[in-house]
């Protein structure tokens, strides 16, 4: 796990989107990603506007909206600019390369147009990472270096099979496609995981950790939670909280609480620098 402050990582990172991510975190003193798992555009935009000042990233599941439209895209993009946060569509691509390219770029959801960060599973093998990188790094791709991929290296659900060889392969492909791969969705830093690919000098993958909640240990469907302190102590650079924030009696107060605890845990990890 990184002991360096975001400001340092933001200056030296080879990936422009990672640099921006660290700059946003530093500027807003927030490593919170809110998982805005609401089901209408109005709720999503309302949440994004109210929580915007306290978060670094908003994570969407755009396909759970009952009324996705042009207004969803326009609204999200405007709020991302207004509040200086990045957008992460948690689509978890998992298919052959030819299919994921079409799911990512154009199509009904037009994910490439509005989402800075996407993620994928490596269950299909290396080709999925290669395909997404190829699309985003094509000379005629309109969004240039403002896009990046997180590899879903582990999952927080009970009995997850995203372990062992799967997690190792996640690290292999992240290293192999490091110009497009920002890092991982994982429960910890993965620097110690066995990998057949040697790390580049100064490798600095960003770790996003889901399953963060201050008041619950899990849900009835196998979700397993840890606290911001525990996640950041294990190497999370960004903590992702959904119900802990949006389903709290006062989501703005909750976001502030996660922001404060996330930031304090980060400062403790980097030695108060
Ligand atoms: N998510 C997980 N665990 C994973 C990967 N992704 O919970 O391993 C996503 C879920 C949801 C969010 O799809 O959007 O993170 C967690 O929401 P919660 O905080 O309300 O449990």
C-alpha cells in the first residue's frame, strides 16, 4: 500500500486520469466515492448535487435507472464539472472483447461519453482488457486520455470466487495494460499478490474499495462491510460507500462523516504529511 500523499502521487503518476483523481482528492480533501444506487434520474442528480462538495467520485449503475435519457447524461456531466468530481460507471464489463467494445462505446448507454472510469472482470481473460484499451486508445476515440479502467480484482460478497489465480491474473493484466488501467477494485492493496508480469518502475495502481459502511456489518444478500479505517489501512485509496451514505437519514451529514473518517485514515497511513 502506498505511504505517499495524494499530492505526490498526483504529480508523478504517468496516467493523466490518475493524476486528476489524486488532484481532486487533494483539492476536496475527500477520498469518498459515493455509490449512488438510486433508480431515477431525478434522485441521482439530486444526490450528486447535494453530495458533490464532499466526494471525489460518483459511482453509478446507470442500467438501474428506470428513466435513463439524454437528461441523465447532460445532468451528470454538468454536476461533475460544477462540483469537480469524476464519474465511475460500475458496469463490470464481462464478455468477449468484441462485445464489450460495443457495450462501452456508443450503444444505448453511451458509457464512454460520460464516464471517466469504468471497470471490468478478467474472467473472460486478457482479451477484455485489451479490447477496452484498444477502443479508448484508438486515434479517433473522442475522449482521449480522460478515460481509465479499474480491474475488478476481488469482490466483497460472501463466497466470492474472485480470489487466487483470478486476482493474480488481474494484477498481470493491469501491469500489461498499465497505460489504460488505473488500478483495481479490491479489498486491499495488491502489490504483494503473485504475478507473472514484473511491475514497472514506480508502479502506482489506485485501489478502490467497495463494501464500506460505518454502521452495518453486511446485508441479507451476502454483502460484507468494513469501516473506512479498516479499508484504508489495508490499502484503499478511495472508499466506496452506497447505502451507508444515500440511505442514511441525512445523506449529506453521512457523506461528511465518511469524508472526515476517510481523510483521517488516509492521513494516518501517510504519516500525517
Ligand atoms: N460492489 C460491491 N462489491 C463488489 C463490487 N462492487 O458492493 O465487490 C458495488 C455494488 C454497489 C456498491 O454493486 O453498487 O458497490 C456497494 O453498495 P453498498 O455500500 O450499498 O453495499
